[in-house]
């Protein structure tokens, strides 16, 4: 202790200038570093992108950001593939692993990799970077089943009806809420029909969305016949010359009757009145994985699905199910849910989706 007390002041006096100089050097180096990084951030190309962002691509940027989780999953293994100096068995393992992790499923994974194996075997592709670029093209090619625009028949002298189906908790009611608010912004009048009579809370939830967006609202008794709620909704919309009926449905039923039979009936009854069903949207939770394909087949048989809404992509590292749904079933993915607010429902953009999955 004593020795320390004796040496410390001397040590400080002798080393102080050195420490000072070292600190000064550090400050300068760090300062230059900050300036360099700052400059890099505002390089010309990126400035242009930033300007465009404020004009048109606000949605795009946020979609990219919010797809970060999906991207992170794929890009790990793909980055590893890119670090290899040549295309080896491990490269194929890396790619396969990343595609399966993103939930493309075995069939789709095999299908997108098959042509690439041919190109590598015939030496048309020799570099890992070429391989990844071609994989990206191949994946884009699986997603060309447009049109993705929502069907709205302007010439109809009666309400357009958009039926929303899907399993419990997939995000049907939330999607109707967002969709209704967006359609109201487009200037269309909207009526929301609470065809999920399974829980009273489902009707309340939809009513809140209807009030928020300035939409009309129709509900029935709890446990009542969903078809009659939709029928009443269409009748009311016709009488009030409302443009669009958004029909919510249940993902499970009160009794043991078959959900698919019930939905088929809802669809028939909806078409029976004055209005016309111009869109049947199947809502699929992105975290569902390959089971989403089975759901798509079943719901499609019952209601002739015209488009898929993939929800919860903000919290999922999956979403690869969209490839199987489009390429195997030919049903276009029309919308993507990226959160719980009105602005969190965006049009599906295949190129952007594939881009987001890569580094
Ligand atoms: N993070 C996130 N949550 C969502 C999304 N869509 C729906 N949800 C949530 O998922 C839950 C179930 O949604 P709901 O609309 O009630 O499902 P429904 O049973 O199919 O009608 C709710 O907590 C919603 O807020 C989305 O795109 N992202
Ligand atoms: Mg619901």
C-alpha cells in the first residue's frame, strides 16, 4: 500500500504526457473513422435511394426492414455457400438447408435446385456467386402467378363481396379491419359482416374495426348461422348502395358439422343475393409452415380461393410456403401482413420478397 502511495504520483507525473498523446491520437483516429463511415452512408447511390424513399417507396423500405427475420434465416447459410471457393457438396447442403429453414418445403426446394445442378454439371455455372444469383432467378420464376390485384368489378350494379377464410387465429378479422380501412381511403363504401359467430368477441373485434374505418357493420346471434349473417350483410349493402362487403368467417365451428361444408354454403349463399363474390381470400399465418399448403388445398376446394393473404411475416423467419402455394396450386399471393396496424397490410411483391430472403 505504502509503496503504491509513494510510486503513484511519480508514475502519474511521468506517464501523463504519454497518456495524453495516446488519447489525442485515439480521438483523431476515431473522428476520421466516424467521418468515413458517415460519408459511406451518404454515397451518391444511396442518396438517390433515400430521396425516392420519401416519394414512392416508403412501403417498400419498411417491407424490406420488416422482412429482416426471414432474411436472417436464409442469408446465414447462403453467406457460408458464398465463402466457399468452389461449388462442392457442402455448397448444395448450405443452399438446401437455407431453403428448408425458410420453409420452402422439400418438393419446392428440390424443384428450384434441380435446374441449377444441371447447370453446374455442364459447367455453365462454376462460381458460388453465379449459383446464388441463378437460384434467386429460379425462385423468382416460381412466383409469377399474377394477377395480384384485388378483384373489384366496377361495372357491377350490386355490392362486390370479398369472402375471407382461414383457420382460427390466422389473422382474418385483423386483415378485414386493415383492408376495410384501406378501401375506405380509396373512396369505396364498405360493410363488414361478422360471419364468425363462434365467439361473441369475434363480432366485437370486427365492430371496433368497422367503427374505426367508418364502415357499416352487420352481425348475428352468437352460435347463429354464418350464412345468414353474410346474406343479411349483402342485403343491407344492396339497399344502402354500399360498394363492398367484407365477410368474416369462422375458422372453427360451434357444433361438429364440417367447417368446409359450412364455408361452401357461405359462399353459395353469398352469391345468391344481389351481390357477387369477386374475391375469396385465404388468410395463412406465415409461421404455419408446410401445413399452410394443406389448408390452401382444403379451403380452395370448399370456396374457390382467388388469393392468399400471408400474415405475421413480421415475426416469422418462414414464409417459404408462398412458393409451394403459387407453383403447386396456382393461387396468387395477393397481400402480406407485417404487423397489427392498418398500414401493415401491403401488396405482395415477389421480387422484393425474394430479395429480402437473400443477403
Ligand atoms: N404481428 C402480426 N400479428 C398479426 C398480423 N395479423 C394478425 N395478427 C394478430 O394475430 C392475432 C389473431 O388475429 P385475428 O385477426 O383475430 O385472427 P382470426 O382468428 O383469423 O380472425 C391477433 O392478435 C392479431 O393482432 C400480422 O400481420 N402481424
Ligand atoms: Mg376472427
